[in-house]
């Protein structure tokens, strides 16, 4: 992972000192709540339903164990002993005291972490593939490029007050695990026929009130122009994006209303005028940043460890975990492992201080002192020796993080919802728990097969419900919380007859449901799917694509009172 330079550290330390002064002036009555609001949002601090909430950036999802232990210390010292991983690979502390937030930021700075630009109308934390750098299907490692974007976008004076928040995702693999098509800008790193590295640029995607799949506006952008082209896109948006209506302020509305062709023309004109400016990347600059990354040390190992193969043959529980939570690695003899944070009785993405310390100890032992956060609110050990898998599995079992539910209905994604968030129309966590309880039996989950279930407490879609195979959205109905259900969404799905992967927005099946009805609704959707699938490996989302939503709608509304 990237190691700060003295300049990086100075920026973060200065921001801490600046915010400490701003907070003290606010608490002394010298800064009004309105004036302080802009300043606190620049530092990731929200005022939520019950208490302040501090959102900490985890750049492109990479953590080391010193940082994780610092999270644990902060959770114990300044919060209520736990924290929450979000769908943008950030970490949230839900109960800090306002006066102590500068102290938290100071402690984060000692381990090269901060909360800058995790809120507000600016460029947010760039996300990428949780298997970046190790995936067998990777064409270009996106990590260095994600860091280049981070350095360019952090405290960028021109883009500090955009019309609305702005999110960038980057992928370098043939399979898009970064959901690039539903971001303000999605970047796919690739190589052209000559073997040169560049980027496919997708603009105008997003979820929220108006879910839209982004449009490719440049098929191949040479890497040298990555930042100059991003600046061209941001300048057009900053100049022409709506500021009079926050619901129409995102870049996706500008692209849609102006048409993708017109938007591309504006960007190309801006780019032509600035492409050889000071942000043109050089190989020396890319090499300089790449040299700041720590690199794992790999041993020469056989492709498959014989002892692990034998152990799996005699242990069904381990074999099931290996099938769902262990992933292929580009280096022979290694594997990536997902630690499931989807446990019975625990909110998706939540982790206690004790658990963070135990995970850190395991990462030191099994994963060279690093780990990753996924946008599915889980953790990943990226470089585990295959021969160590049985030992790691036993440790994770004791920790409760060896649940083999990755890619299954038990791997529920959910925002904090109305239990914490002022914006939420409904709770998310109790709904997730009720669904988890209904489908807890692993045999049932494995029979259902691959299925993404996402829950959002409001239309801002922090739970990414639009791209869930089953999506659940909290809505306000006569001042009561109800839930709208969509099916058929996916962050990528292969279009029939084309072989092309495309994000898909789920379709609403009909009127909303009361909270207590949701487990029955999901059960009826599942039973309809099981009756319609033509093969055991035909996924729920593929059946919806084949037959449409009507059979599901008919069953649900006939069965649920």
C-alpha cells in the first residue's frame, strides 16, 4: 500500500490543526452552525440523528494492521467500542463527541489516515476492485492510478465546491468488480492492440433518486492524459451543472439532459485546450508514486497445496467456505480470502474494537500485515498461502467471520438507515436482520445460489439497492416507513446475445410493503425463482432477465397480505 511522503504528512497534519481551531471557535460561539457546517463537512463530520458521525477515508480500500489497531483504539476511547464499514470502503464512527473529533483526526494522522473529502460537494474517496493487483483476470493494476487520482483530487481548490458530490471508480480487470458504470466517472484501465495502457472513460452513471447507467465518452484515453481529461470533465460539470436544485445537480442529469454527444463535445473542447498543461503525466511521476507502494513478498509454491486439497476433501464445512470465500490469485500457491462481516445479530459492515484487533493479528500472521475493505462491507486478506488456509479458517471460525455466504443472499449489503441517519425514511438494519434470520440455513442459501440483496434506508441509495438482484428501499408513506422492492438489478450482467457486460437498474415490482412483510416478500421472490430456473446454476438475476418481473410480481402480491 502507499506510504506517505513528508509532503503528504504535512498536508494532513496542517488540516488537523486547522480543524482543531475551527472546532474550538465553533464551540466558543465564534462560528455559527451554518458557517461551521461547511468546514466540518470538508473533514468528514456529519451531525446525525443522535450524535456526530465521523467518516474516515480508506483510500481505494487498503489498510495496514497499524491503522486497523488505531481504529480499534479510537472506537474504544472516543466511541462505543465499534465502527462501521461503508459501501465506499470508508469507516464510520457513529458516536464521537464533537469536541473530541480533532483529537481523533490527530490520532488518525499518526498512521497516515484522515477524513478529508469523505463528505461535501467534492471528489470523494476513489474506489476500485478489492482484488486489485492479484486478480487473475487483471489487465492493468489500478492501484497506482487510484493513488494518482487521490493525490490530484485531495484539497483541489477548483473542485472543492462542485454542484454535488462526485464519485470515481476504477477497474483494471475483464470482470468489473468496481461498479464503474454507476459512478459519476468510471474508469476501466486496459491495453490497446499495441500494448499501450489507457482508460475507457464512462461518465454520468449513478444511483440515488435518478438511477442511470453511465455512458462511454472515450474508448481509449492514453494514460499520460488521465488527469488532464478528468479535469476537463470536472470543469464542464462545475461550470454547467445545476446548482439551483440539489436533486438535479449530479453530473448524470447534465449528461442526460444535454445528451451524451453534446457533453462529450464540451469535454473534448476543454481537453483540447488543456491536454498539454501541467497535469500531463510523465513516466517519471508514475514511477515515483509506484515506488511509494509496499509490495508483498511471494514464495515459490506449487499451484495447488496438496495438504489443503486433502483437508477440503475430508471437511465439508471447510470446503464450503473455500468455495464461497476463497478466491483465485495470480501467483501460484496463493489465494485471496474474504472475511464475512455479515453475521447473525450484527449490522452489516459493523465490527467491534476487539474484533479489529484480532483481525489485525491474523493479518500480521497470514497476510503480511495488510488487508482490504470491499464495497460489499467485508474484509479481504489478499495474499494468503494456500497451505495456510485450514489454519486461517479455524481462526476465522472462532472469530465468527468464516460464514461461507459471499455471493449468496446472506451477504446482505445495507446502509445504517434510520437507526442513525437523519436522511433515512426507514430503518435498514432490522430489515437486514429479519431477512438474514429467514435465510440463515446455509443449505438453503447454497441451493438458491448467487444472489445480491441490497437495502437502502432512503433514496440516496447508500446501500446500492438499485443494482441488487433484489433491492429494498425505505420510503415514507403517510409519515410511516414502508419498503419498495426492485428486482433484476446488477452492477454487471452479461447482455443476452452480445456477451457484453452491462450494469442494470432493478425494476420496481409494485406498491410498497410494511416492514414485517419484507421477509415473506423475499421468500416469495425466491420461491418463484426456484420454480422458474431451468438449471441449478441459473442465477436469480438471469431468470429475471429471461422472464421479466411479472411472474414475481404476481406471486408476491397474491401471497403477501
